[in-house]
């Protein structure tokens, strides 16, 4: 009995392929007129259909494309003729490690933004890790100049901003908008800069809570310095990104929207 | 009783065997990629090889793993591809492949001791494998997903699993190219596109 079952099983597992082939052969010989010759065209159609999901691109709402194009080329010139030479000069004067530490310092100051947005998205584990990072980096890491939380305690940063929080709750990006200096954005993310800035200690308004800067000029100075320092760490990134573009504006717009979608999904 | 037990064991072992085959396929794909990356890193770190020769060597190494021809086709899209005649199809594919090679080579020039780590393998369909990797440098991680498919019939001089898309930080090469080409072709001809990508 057992032997019979074994044979049956074997037959089932290994010969299903053969038997279905037999049936198809019978069909083909019985109804030869139904046999279709697969042409190159058919194969192409099949191929495009098979990969449809992989190539499906989101249609981006773009009523401001005229302005966006202008701002993209304005930013492009700004990056090439102002920011890149300034950053290169800055790079030769200031050592990488120092620039990295300054970047860490600014990054540590954005802890309130990150933790709030993690909590708003119910990512409590990440919020707790961010808090751990802030405590460790502010104390052992000397006001955030160093990142011992990552290097020694394996605590990764969890970047979240208000744009991502809105995206998390299903708010779409809205029309694409290229911001001066900051580059590609959309309505959702551009508006989100405001609530995020309320949580940043670098600020220009008179607030009741602690801020590092109080006037427009100190604010602008601190922000510009942060910007140039950040740019100096990745001077070549923009050039490298640009290399693969055919038409800069739609290319950057697409890269931005895909990248933000990914960030929101995480 | 023991008979029933044996039967269950037998069916279970078949199940394990087939699962094993799937797992092996994933591991094969992973090992092949890591092996290639190791070879590339050795070539890049060898400063005695002139750059043009080095790039050619690396492209020869990668060509069997990438289905550039499929990428060219998919990024142009069904409609535009069908409008091309056989000769232009060939020409477009050739230019697209050259462009990919150039883009990859220029990224290699910036290489500075990054290491590839595979952190996850997904198989969303029987003939698809996604290798989710991190490019690690100085504690910084860059997520890169290599998307493989298995063609029905193995292609000449190609591996049996082929990369058809690479996603860097969520940005897919295929999707970005498709969107770019589509937008460009709205106001330009295919000849203008070929002119641009040949630069």
C-alpha cells in the first residue's frame, strides 16, 4: 500500500509537467489551425506587459512647469557658479572631520523636528531611538559635534519631517514646486517647512521658548553657513546626479518625487 | 500509524526540497553579484591599469548580468518602440547601452572604498528576485536594489538571471529614464532623442 502511494506521489510530483505537455501536443495536432505563430511583435507586447508594473510612472501634477523650469536653471547656475566654488574653497581651508562635526551639530539641533514627526507617525520605537541619540550625542558627543550614538551604540538616525508625516496620512504631494536654493519640492513639502521651523532652535522670530538666534541677520547667517557646510560635504553629488539627465527639470522633478515616496513608505 | 507518519514525512520532504531549490536560486544570484562586486573592487583599486582599459574590463564583467537591451526597450515605452523600424531599434539600443556604460564608468571614477552588503532578498514572483543592498562607506549607507528577472529562454552570453532595473534610494533608473524619454518625445523626435543620448 505504502509503495503504491510512493509511486503515486512520485508520479504526481515529477510527471505533472510531462502530462500537461502531452495534452498540449494533442491539442496542437488536433486543431492545427489554432496554432499561432509568435511573431516579434507579439513577443514585444508580452514583454512590455510583463514589466508594466516596473515601468509605471506616476503622472506628476505640474501646473507651474514654466516657473519651475526657470527656477531649475537659476538654481543650476547658482550651484555651478556660486556654491560649488565657495564650497571647494571652504573645503581646502577646513578639514573634512571638522566640517562633518559641524554638520553633526546642526543635525543634532533638529532633534525636536525628528522626534515630533516620528511620534506623529506613531513610530514610537524610532522616537525613542532618536531621543537616545540626542542624549548621548549632546553629552558624550559634546553638544552633538560627534556621533557616538551611531558609532558605539548602533543607534541609527530616523529622519522624519512634517512633509513625510502628511504623506504618511495620505496627503498627496500636490503641484511640484522648485524652491530657490533648496531645489525640487512640492506644495505639501514646501508648506511643511513652516511647522518644522517652529521646532528648530535656529529661528528669527521672538519665541517664548529657547532659540539660538533671535534676529533675521543671525538667523540668515546661521542658515547660510549650515547650507554651505552641508553642500561642501557632497560637492560632487549634484554634478553626478545631473550626468544622467536629458532634460534637467523633469529629471530632477522625477528623482525628487520618487525619493520622497520612498521616504514616506519607510 | 507509522505508515501515515512516513507518508507525511515524504510529502514534507518534497516540500522542503522544492523550497530549497527556490532558496538556492536566491543564494546563487546573491553570490554571483557579490563575487562580481569583489572583482570590480580589485580592478578599481589597481592603480596600474589605465582608466579606459579598467572601465572596459569592468563593463565586460557586468555585461552578462545586465539586460541592457531590455532596459532600452522598456525605458522607451511600448508606443515609441513600436514606431521605430528595425534599424532604428538597433541603433537606439546601441546608444542606450553606450550611455549606461558611460554613466557607470563615471560613477566608478568616484569610487572610494565602498563595500556592498546584501541585507535582504525578496522574490515577489517566481521569475523575479530583488537584491536589497547597502553601499557602505564611512558609516554612511546608500540603499541600492538590484532587480533581476529570469528570461524564459536563456540569452546568448548572458547569465540565467538578469538585472533589468537598479533602484538607488528609491529612484529607479528604468522609471526615471522612461519618464524623461516620454517627456522629451512630446516635443521632440526620436532622432533628437538619439542625438541627445549619444552625447
